[in-house]
C-alpha cells in the first residue's frame, strides 16, 4: 500500500510540471514540410521531429499535441521544408 501511495504522489507531482496542449499547423506554402519541432521559448533544445516518418504536403494540416511546461505561455515552432528553408516562429498560449 505504501508503494501505491508513493507512486500516486510522484505521478501527481510530475503532472504539475507539464501539460499537454495542441495546435494545428496548416501548410499554405508550395513546399512540403519535412520536419516540425517545438520547444519552450526558454529552452535551446528542439527535441524530436514531430512528423516522424510523415511529411506535411501543401494544403494539408496536422494537429500536433505537445507537452508545454506549466507557467510557460510561449513556445517556438521550427519547420524545415523540402527546399531546405527553415521557418521559426513563436506561438503564444491563449487561455480558455
């Protein structure tokens, strides 16, 4: 029983540091997006490519779910297309 309580407490503590958020990226360019990364604006690490083995072709959209640290209101998005062009922009979380 003590182990179960400890696990629940640890899960509860972990849940207070990040939350899941989602957004939609619409490719309205003529290029195919090969890589999409997100990062908390305070971090210098981009993490893993969110597209994995997929690409985002012109005219397509993709809902992305990502973990955003509690207290963070902005994060950066980096997109690299099939021409090698890199797009980096900041996104702001809008409260519900």
